[in-house]
C-alpha cells in the first residue's frame, strides 16, 4: 500500500518544482524528502523523477501519480473533517484560504471568535488570491475560501470560475480613487495625463474598463498587489490608483486622498465545496466569518451588507 507521507512529498515536489522547495514547504530536511522519494519509487517499481540539469523533473509516471495523489490527499482531508463531527468540535481541523485585504480586516476577527468558541479545533488559514483559493478548495486542501469578484452590470451574476462550488455573498464593497493628498480632481478622467498604479491582471482590466467609460486609457507604469506598497507609491506622487474598501480599511496611508467612486465595486463571498449540510467545523467557521464580515460591513466603506443564507450550526 502506498504511504501517505511519501505521496504528500511527491505532491509537494510536483507543486514547488524542486526537492529544496518541497522540503521548505513541508518543513522537512532535504535528505528526508529525497529519502521518501526513493522509497516511493521502490514501492511503485517506477522511476518518478529524473535529473534535469541542476534540478529534477517528474517523469510521466511521476506526474500521473502526483495527480492521483492530490485527489487521494484531498479525500483523506475530507474524511478527517467528517470524523471531527463525532467529537462535537472538541478536536479536528478546519482550513481557510483568503485574499490579503480580507486577512487584514474581518478574517482575524472571525478566527479569534472561532478559536475562543472551539479551542480544541485546529484552525489554519493561508493567504491566496481567488484563483489560487479556488484551486485549493477544489483539491480539498482547504474547507472554505474567502473570494471576491468584480461586480457585473448583471445583478446576481456569478463568475464561471466558481462553477460547481457553493458561493454565498456576505458583502459588497465600493471602489475608491486614491491619489496623493495634494492632487485635485475627484474623477478618474481628472487624472488622465498622470501615471497609474495597477494590481493583478483582473484588477488592471477592471481599471481599464472604468477609465474607458470616462474616455481614456490609463498609463499603468507600476504594478503590485500589495495595498500597503500601492498607497506608499501614491503618497510619493508616483501615480493614481483605485482600491477596494477592504484594502483601505486594512491600511490607510495618511498622505493619500481617497474618493468613493460611483458604479460597481467588488462582491465578497465565502466559497465551499459540496452540498449542505457542511461538516460541523466548516459550518461553525462559516458562521463566524459571516458575523465578522457583517460587522466590518457596518462601516462606511462598503456598499451593502448581504444576507449570507448560511444556516447557523
């Protein structure tokens, strides 16, 4: 029978691209990773990795086994969550993925209240932008994911990237123009001749659409997803940008000026896999996330508090 630990090592090597990176991610010594790979090759009777210059790469057999191993590990994690139901949330593990500005605002509040209510449950969360968070959720590496999508002109439209998942909106947040404190002009078009700072590809596309609606194409000269760095660049006079409400709630540079923008912003949701009822640990975490999100949404930066529809456990 294949050893779960060795399958975990193979998946880590496939995901991170090297023995060194896999060892770092797993908090193993590098020789230990090499040992597990050698034992796994002996167990399977197949060559799973091969040298490629100074590094390694997976063979066709290695890639096949790594793909199946991801499925197996995801199912094992799901089994762990289901078994936790029999302990009345006195033990078990719940894992969450969330994007940075959610981690900088309402997620820690939810985590603290969850930990206080269920001290025996191992709560873990990791930073991930929505595409990566969705991948982790589909692979069974997390039980829930806090995600966002830019609001469409079509009410209630949900991105196809969430297909097959249960996605429940908890708030909608406004977009804001962010400029140096001494710049005048409250519209995007007022800064058409200035440089701009963009974020991820999806955020840049949203910025271009908003600017096109005001008759110009932004000259995006700097790109970063770090909302602290973005505001520092703006404060230094390096350009204008737009930021969502949660990013400004998580960090506000005193040397920038912020103007709410009309039109659609972002929809913040919690995504889970599978039909209800959720495992107790997941259901409890969802309840705390919804409560914390609604509390955060009570500020002026959001557009609306949305009834989540999540039932309390």
